[in-house]
C-alpha cells in the first residue's frame, strides 16, 4: 500500500492516505493545507505492511486553482537566431498543411522561450520523416552521419548506450535540418539522470470513447492528484488524448516514481472499472480510457511540450490551461499556424510548472 503524507501535518495525524495496489485498501488523502482531510474509496482485500510516499508541501502551492494557473500576458522575447543553415528549406514536411522545413524552424523560433525548459539537457528520442509526414518514418536515439555538433551525445552510465541531447536553439535547429517531426524526452535531466522531475499520465481512449469523456477524465485526474497535494498541468497530445503532467523535485529514483504512477492509475481503475484501465492490452480497453503510466520508467519517453506531431495538419503537443480543457479544447486543436495556437501563445499556461514541483519519496513501513 502506498501512503501520501503531507509534510508538516499536525501532531497526532500521520497524514496517511494514498494509493493501494490491487491487494490493499485504496485510500485517497486530501492534502488541504497542513492537515489532510480523508476521503476513502476501499477495495476489499487484506491490508499489508505499507511503504510511504511523502509529498513535501513546505512551499505554498500557487497554482492550485481548479482552473490551473491563471492567464498572464507573455512578455515579448526576440526570436532566437541560429548558425544552422537548412538544406532544402522549402521541402514540405507536412504536405497537407503546406508546412516546410523553413516554416517548422520559424514555428520553433516562436515558441522557444516556452519550450526550452522542457527539452534542453534531457535525453531525446527523435522521430524523423525524411520524405515528409505520410511517408516512412523512423525513430532515432543514437548519433548518425551528418548530425551537427549542436546535437550532443553521451553514454548512459548504466548500459553504455548512446544518448542524444540539445543545449540551445542551435540544437533544435539541427533537429529540424534532419527532418525531425517529433521530439520525445525523458522525464529526467542529464544532470540528474536517475531522479525524474515529473510524472506523466497519458490518457489514451479506446476509439469508441467520446471526447467529452476524455476531457472529463483529464479533469478527474487533476482533482485526484490535487487531493494528494500534487499540482498537475494539462497538455494536448496532438493525437486523441491529453497528458496530465505533475512537476516533481528530482529526489526519488525511477523505480519509486513508476510504482507511484502505476498505483495511481490502478487506483483509478479500481474506483471506476467501467471508465478506466491501467492495463495496456488492447483486449481490455474496449470502451475505456487507458491511463498510460508506462512513460514513467527509466529510458521511456513522452512527446515534448510544444513538439509537432507526425499527423495530418501539423498538430502540436501543446501545454494548455485547465480552463481551456474544461471549455472544450480538443487534443489536436493546436496546429502550427492555427488561431488556437496563436491565442495560447499570448499566455503561458505552464508558467508556474517548476514552482509547483513537490518532493515524492519513499518513507518507512508500518
């Protein structure tokens, strides 16, 4: 059984609650202020000795509104320059949208100040489309001939595998030059490779699930996480679902984070088995939303915020406010050059992302 404890709980209150595996009681703890209130959802089975996860709430949570971080005007920032020269800049990468290499670079220039914190100095996995979207693509995780030095390489200290990363806009421009149409990132930085700084839940609906249910599921996850004292942020996937992302202080190991994510997803499945599943098998997902927690393992990646997707229309994995989700934005509504994108770029929905980070760590048993 997982327990969530709000740091600073009053004497005599251990702050217990949290997430039970399939063999345990399932208890949600609402960390409201310093002393948690408890709302219990129980799955009948024997209790076993518990490990503890601590959510450190020493700092005030500034973005805990049900609507997420408020809208604020974005300060004008000059477009970054690059030394990278594009070969065949007018080559169409998204023929249906008329988006060229040059246009993709211009898009990334427009979002770079917002995108930068989410992609620099992290291991990357790249989806390349040499012939453009709609033609064969391939994933790349290692260096190759013709790769600019702005794309850095290092060795994974555990298995010796080569990892790729970028440190600045030249690196991103070099990815565009290679025909990279999707950028996927680890949940940790190179500096703290073994300590993830986020948890991500990818809501992947069965084809028959209405979009309104997917939106409602994203909001439900937000509320459940808030009950545990964790702020979360919404991102359109650019496909058919939403990502719910929790910022963390990089303190816990990968195994702790993945187990927490699994238990959280499993807890939702136990609470609403007709709506959710934590199982990846297609055979059990009919009419349900798969809460994909598997992106929280070491070496797993998720689509980077502001990255384009290799889908028709050049959609974007776009950070959005919870208000936008509640008001009906769709998972693929943000596209390069679209009015929806321009409206969102006037704000910064994830402005408080790092400020809302909390510490998630294992505690004692008992």
